[in-house]
C-alpha cells in the first residue's frame, strides 16, 4: 500500500507528503480528483485544478465512512457537523483510513508524521520496491558495502596477509617459469645443443625446485586461508545472531523466523566464502595482472598492445550488463528466501499440518516455491552465460593477434615489428595466458559481487539496525520493590494509531492487579510496556519512581517473572527448561518450585523424571503440563514483579484451583499483574483495571465494579456467565437426550 499514489496534473509527487486519488466529489458526481497533503494543509484537486484548501485544525476529527459501493473521507467539527471532503472506491479505503489516523495524530500531538509505515517502500532513485530491504541493493554504494565487509578482516589481518604473501610469491615464481622455458627452447631445443648437459640439467632442476616451492606455498596459503575462513565465518554468524537477539520486538515482528535464520546461516556463509576466497584472489590477481603487463610491454610493447585491444570492449559490455545481472540475482535471493520461510513454517507447524491433514497442500506449496527458486536461480545463471561466452571469445581474439604477428616476426615478415625467436614467442604467449586468466576472473567478479551484495545488504541491515529499545548511557541496576506507575501513557505500534491512550494508574507493591477488557483493548500491550519490550510513545512509565528507560534491561527482566499465554519450552530436558531463567538453581529449589506449580507429580512419572527430554517446543507434554512447567520456571525465578498472561488458560478447573493456591503463596509480598480469560479467577484481585479501546475506563475491586451495572466490567462478567450457562445446557442436553416422542410408551 502507498499513500503517494497519484499527483494532480501539472504537479510532481515530490511536492506532497501524501497524495491519493478519488473519483466522487460534490453531489456524488464522478470526477478525476486528487487529495493532497502538504506540511500545513489539505488540498483538493479536480482534474489538476485546486478546488479546496483545508487547514489541518479546521476539524476536530477526521474519519473514513464506508458506504454501499463507495466510501468517503469526512471531517467533524465541534458541533458534530460532518463535512464530506471527498469520496472514493473501496480499494482505496485503507489508504484513506491511514491518512485519517495520521491527521488525527497531528490534532492530538501537534506532530505530523511525514511517512506512513504502511507504504510499500520504494527506492527514491530507481523506484523499485524495497521488499524486505531497508536500502536498495541495486543503488546502494558497492564500495561502501564491501569496504565494511573487508573491514571485518582486520582481526585476522596477519593470517590474511600471510595467505596473500604466499599466493603472491607463487605468482612471481610462475612468472619465472616462462623465462626458463624460453632458455630451454632457444638454447637447447631449437639449436639442438647436446653438448652442454650441465646447463640443461640446471634449468630442469630449477623447474623442479619451483614446483616444490609452489607446493609448499600452496599448503601454507591453504592453512592460513582455512584459519581465516573458519574464524571469520564464526564471528560473522555470532555477530548476526547476537544482534538479532538484541533487536526490539517491533523490529523482530517485521521479520519472519525463516528470514532471520537465512541471514544467520546462508547469507553469512556466502560472505565468509567470498571474503576468504575471492577477497584474497582479487588482491593477488590484480598484482599478477600488473606484473605480467609490465613484463609484456618490456618484451615487446607492440604485441602487448595487440593483446589488450579487446579488454576495454569486454569491460564495457560487462559494466552495461551489471545492473541486469544484479536484478536477476536479487530476484533469485527473494525466491530462495521465500522458499526458506515456507520450509521453516511448515516444519515449525508440523503438528497443525498433520492434524488438519494438509500434507499434500504443503508439499504442493513447497514444490511450487522450490520450482520458483530454482527457476529464478536458473534465469540468473542463464543471463550470465549469455553474456560471458561472447566476452570470452573477444578476449581470445587478442591471443590470435599475438600468435599471428609473433609468427610473422619469427619469419621476419614484418620489419616494423622487429624479430623474435621461438622461445621468446613461447614466453610471450605464456604471459598472454597469464594476463587473460586473471582478466577472466576479474571480469566474472561483477557476477559474484551482484550475488554477494544482496547477502551483504541483508547482513549489514541486521548488524547496523538501530535498536528501538536500548539501555541509556546513564541506566542503573535497580533493586526493584514493585511500585509501578503509568503517567499519561500513550503507545502505538504505529505512532499515529495509539493502542493505549492516556493511561494513568499506580500499582502498589505487594498487591495483585487484574487487567480485563475486550480482545484488542490493550491488555497485553500494558504488560509488554512493563517488560519494556516496547517503549512508551508519550508519557512515562516508572518503577519505584525511576523511569523504566533509565533501568538497565538486564536488571529489569531479571526481577520480573512472566508466564505468557503462549507457553514455549526449549528442546532439552524438563530440568533444563525449569532452570532456564536461573541456571545456578539447586535441585531442591527446582523441586520446591515444581511442587508449588503442581507439576512435580507428573514429572516424577515421566520415563526419566526431571531428565526426560520434552522434544521440540515440549510436544511430548500436554498443553496443561507445559503450562505448569512454565509457571514453575517463573516461580524458580523468584521475581519482584510477577506477570501472568492467561497463565492458567490450558488447565482444568481443579488444577487451576490448586495452582492458584500455590501462586497466592508465591505472590505474597510481590506485585502481581494478571490477565485471565475467565474473569472469575481475578475476583480476588486487590484491584481490577478495565480497558476499553485502549483507554482506562474503570478501576476497583470485583465487588465495586459489579455495582455499576452499566459498566464495561459488569457487561463482560454477565456475557461470560451467559456463555457458561449456554455451554452447560448444551452439555446436559447431550448427556441426557430427551425421547423423540415424549408421550410415547
């Protein structure tokens, strides 16, 4: 979606912050209109002509109203009169709705958001969609990207330089070999000189020594390269993984697990290979190219010019084709990444796949994704292999020129070129081959750069991403008591669309608070703010009088125990999962926490007791058992603040009652915040916090809130009781069915 869809006639999109088309205006007349937003006002254009100008504060609220067949954007004034600004087809409803949220945010805060995060991001230079990139991989500076990449070699610079030195010395020895061949041909083979066997033997021995030295240099080169490759790859993967875990939840939520796994493994491995192989080779081959070229011009500058004639033309072709090649490799990366995401999702949700019987559907989806990835990769390779054979052929033309004119020089047919012996021609052609080999490699380097630059962009996107939630320079390690206060708190995942609005409440230490409200009211968001998974948009959240942004995240989360609605157990044993938040816990402490959570009984009945492996995500345990293990894990954590997000949702009534008793003991003296679907479980809370559409509408005990029969909490309780009675009635009807004919004997 984009909030810059169309510019009025005679105008450029760059003139406006947002610009959306509409097709109805006035008395429902069809028209070709454009609604534009600048930094100070709304402008309405009809066929390129400005028809109306609206100041932002002319209305107290902007809204989109969905009608039959069309929708309209309206402005409301204080006396509740409504003015239609424009009307449009339904396909633009969401875009206009987002625009209204941005304008309402301005009316509330005085801050105009100049970019909407629902926009489909496009490169400002080439206009192509950025997809999952934050920077266009086609227009980004390759010098900048690869300088950062090679900068990671500093840690292993001596080993890397040793590998380069070995390769350079090997190349220098290879330059000597053609000279020895020349001497053998001119002094011993061509004149058939059989009298000086000593000189012949010395030259042969020299060739043998060169081979031995090259073998040793190759061994040393491989050892140094292997050392750099392993350590560099490990560091790169570790850095990407560490930074991934350091990202805020808002950043993580925009990426899939499959995408992140691909960056940690596939992309990092590709960069590792490129750095240790191609990086070193580029240095060596450029050095070799310079040395060989200088020798060729010293030997015969005229033949040297003939040898390099095709090179500028080939370089021009490769440069012109580079963007096309990179585009195809970028497409290949996207399809490959989509293939990895699908694979991760299917395997991660294998139980859902099997229970729904959709194996064939997933297999077909995977086959389609795999085919698209293979096809995209094939196209990228085909495009390159259409270009390369022609370039390679052009390079060989220079070799033909050298052979032809060199032969003419041996026969003294071209006096202007001078004369040449057979040995010299053999030596020169060897150098031509040594010139073309690194040239072929360097000319293929753009193809590899096009491929690697995509992976480099994705890796550095993670490594350089600014974490939204991070410790301040003056953060403190606070010994938390448990007093929490929300002061004029606003929060929105999109800044112009707040989820929580003007929350003001104090939570005193040692008390239990229940947060209730309709689905989407902002209950889990409040918990996320206390955990500082997100930072408040406006206002402040304090713990013991200290702004939560001034408390180090490690200090905060080490003193907060959490049992989330979605229980997650790691692959490993029951004991390892219990001690995850407190690795140094004694076994006695573990057992005590398990008993409080009423999971000790079922754990001791497992095949290996506390050492039983729970499998992927704890699939060998039932939902209730997993929930109890998670509760025991939080108990063992011994927190100052306890957060229970539907902590007993997967438990039967009797087990829930038992755990509530254990939790009551645990929560004594600790600030406890609970969200529960069954409101009856919160009836003993010291205070209930009732949210409705992101606003705090009621507070009080269960008894106090039930006295307000028109209140939100009262309606929630009554609706839940009604649903419970209906379920019980249905169960009774199934258990005791009435006869079809009540009066029959």
